[in-house]
């Protein structure tokens, strides 16, 4: 069995910002969601 050894980090944001992001994120994983925001902002 091969285990994925991913490293995770915590990003501190104000609670009201997190609530807005969670609403927009829906059921996606945080990594996928934040990466999509980054890609969209870079375009």
C-alpha cells in the first residue's frame, strides 16, 4: 500500500472571511477551491 505524504498548512483568516469562503467553496476541498481562486485571479 502506498500512502500519500502531503504536507498541510494552516492559514489564519478573520472568521467573517472564512464564512464567506466556505459558502463559496461548497463541497470542494480547500486546496482545490483556493487553487481555482488563484488561477482565476492570475488570468
